[in-house]
DNA sequence: TAAATAATCAACAACCAGTTCGATAATTTT
DNA sequence: AAAATTATCGAACTGGTTGTTGATTATTTA
C-alpha cells in the first residue's frame, strides 16, 4: 500500500473524519450523510475533506477496504486449505476482534454487501467442494445453493452482532456450519 | 381502503408518478432519486407531487403497500393452514404474476426489506412448528434458524428474478423447500 | 352552468455541492 | 533555526434542490 509516511495533520484529519462518519452512520445510511454534515461534526473544513475524498461514500469505501484487507489477510492460510468450517470460524473471530467497527459497518445502516464480499472469497472453493462430493452437477443449482448458504450465513452473523455478540464466535460458527451441512445434504438427496 | 373514487386527474397524476419512479429505480436506488428529478420525468408539477406524497420514499411506500396487501390477501387461506411449503410456492407464484413490478422492487436498487416482510407473515407459524417438532426449546436458536432460513430463501428468490425467472415458480419453491427441509434435524442432533 | 376541486405557475428563503482564492498555520527539509 | 513545503482554513461564488406560499387556470361534479 501507500508506504510514504503521511503528514501528522493528514493523519489527524482522516482520523476525525473516519470517526465522525462511523458516528453518523449509527443514525442514518451513508447515502443520507452530506459532506457538510460530516465536516461540521468532525470539525474539519469542508475544503479539507474534498482534498482527501470525493464523497462520504468514498471515505466509507476506504474504511471498508482497510478492514477487508485485514480480514482477508488473516484468512489467507485457511483459504488455501479449503476448510470451509474453519474459514467461517475465523471470519466470526475476526468480526469479534473488530467489534466496534463491524457493529457499524454491518448494522442496518451499514453496507449489506461488505460481508458478502468476504464470504465470496470462498466462492470457488465452496462450489468445487460441493461438486466433488457429488451434490450436483448442475451449475445453476449449485449457484442457487451458494446464494442460499451465504445469505443465510450473513443473516445469522448480522443477527448475532445486532443482539450484542452474546454467543462466542465459535458457537456462531458451529451453528452456521450445521445449517450449511443440512442445506447441502438436502440438495443431494433428491 | 380508500373507496372514494378519485378524481380522474388525480388518478392520472399518480399513475405517471408511479411509473416514472419505477423507471428511475432501474438506474438508481430510491434514496438518490430527488422529487425534482421524478417530477421532470413524469411531467408533473413538483407542487402537485408534494400535494400527494411527502417524498419519493413515501410514494414507493404506497406502491409497496398495495403490492403487499395484494400478496398478503392471496396468501390468507394457506397461512391459516400453516403449510409452509405451499406458502412459499404461492409467494413465488404471486411474484411471477406481478413480474414487472417485482423485478424493480426486488432488484438491486429495490427494497431489500420488502420480501422479508412477506415471509415474516409466517414467522410465528414457522417458529411454533419447529418448536412442536421438538427441534429446540431455545428461543434464541430458533430465531437464528429463522433468520438463516428466510435470508436464504430471499436470496434464492432474488437470484431467480435477477436471472430472468427462467425456472418456474414451482421449481423455485421446490428448491427452497429442499433447502429448508429438516434444517431442524441438524440443530436437533446437537 | 355554477360550485368545488385539482393542477399549475411563479416566487420564495433556506440549504447543499463543488470549486477557487488567498491567508494562516503546522510540518518537514536544508 | 530559517526556508520551503504542505495542510488547513475561511470566504465567496455558481448552480442546484428543497419545501412552502399564494394566485391562477383547468377540470370535474352536482
């Protein structure tokens, strides 16, 4: 990434903007947050904001990108092995570790597509694993199964976060694992 | 509902506004559609729009409400029986029947919550059916199971629509039925 | 045809979006 | 420490949207 050390002023500015945006996102979706509003809250000149980002959406994008890369990196090893249950477990763990940030980004007003992007890291592995285990040869069915599985998993994770992450990451991962196992098996026993 | 027959002008005005909104929603989410833009497209005075609706969101709300009531009504009988597979099948059928409208409302730029609202008509029936079959007594688990099931079902339906509704409503319903089948069993064999 | 209702038009003040400018302050380099 | 660089700021400006007003015109209904 960008290794050139940034001016201290820039670092502070971006920090204030990031925190303000996440704060505002607790009350309204990103699309309803204006640059003016954001800058007022962050006590940053609107001009300064524009010299760093094109829009609040772009700022959110950069926040998400950083989180995405962080999580992706932590999943790298497991991803290679194709061990889906472990993959899910580590995702839950990573979310748990980045609790504050995830609570906002994955909330009602957050970005519904973010978590999907992460699960999609294992899209190909999932499909080929199902194919190998003889669940189906029909690509369309497998994609439907994948759509069902990921959406269901995301919903469970979101509900988990929404309810205050009372269960442990491991418990949630085990639960999702059971759900997935069942869906796949049902498709097979046609 | 409001049975007073409306002025013909009012009917036309609302018709133009509805069609324009659905047209614009093919290209951008509701939150990004301004009253000005909508009225220009519909060739309706902005003032007239405000005399009927508070915002584009409110207009969409009224469109959705009408569709919701229509679908809800067609599900009434089945809902009483608690026959979930038939319930799902009829939902798919209803979506198929209202294809044009659903394509927009349930698209990427549409309202993610709409379909959930319909499925939620069977929330209590689902939970109590699971409870009766002894899957679990733990309410939290049951709610997680419900979250997983509905989100997965919605994803499959949305993908079905997105891919052009090539499969028949019945085929999709059967597929979803399989996914949901025995989601219990796994949870049970804890 | 007259009365009631609806749509239109024009104009309003308040706000936001981006952009430019020059002044000021902080930081880095020499 | 002084000079050069860079970031922030405040102000101003154009062009746009918002939601509301009151007056006017067209349509419907009685």
